[in-house]
């Protein structure tokens, strides 16, 4: 992720800081859990933000896993 550090949460105005969290995707009845996804999370309200680059990577990863025949998968996020 770009070194943004933190930014104001659009929901409550508190600071959203960079964290690594799991992210689950259910696509066409197939479940993919990606661990250690870089995202920003508000410490006050819990709102979570993914950058466009991370969303693009997640979409490509899920598409590859499903195209490969996975019905369920748990993988670690690794940016390309």
C-alpha cells in the first residue's frame, strides 16, 4: 500500500490507520478468504477502506482461484 499513514474517516471524521486484516469474498457461491490484506480501518467507528490497487489485486486473485476450480480457499494476500 502507498505510505499514506492515516487519513480522516468519511463516516465519523476520526483517523483511519493502516492495518492487515482478513477479507472474505463470496462469489457465485464460492468462498475465498484472503489473509493479511492491507486496508485502512477507523479506530472509532470501525469503517474499513481498501485502496483501488488492493481491490484490483483481490479481484484478480479471486478470479484466478475460482477459474482454477476452487469452491473454497484460504490464501495470503501478496501484492503483485
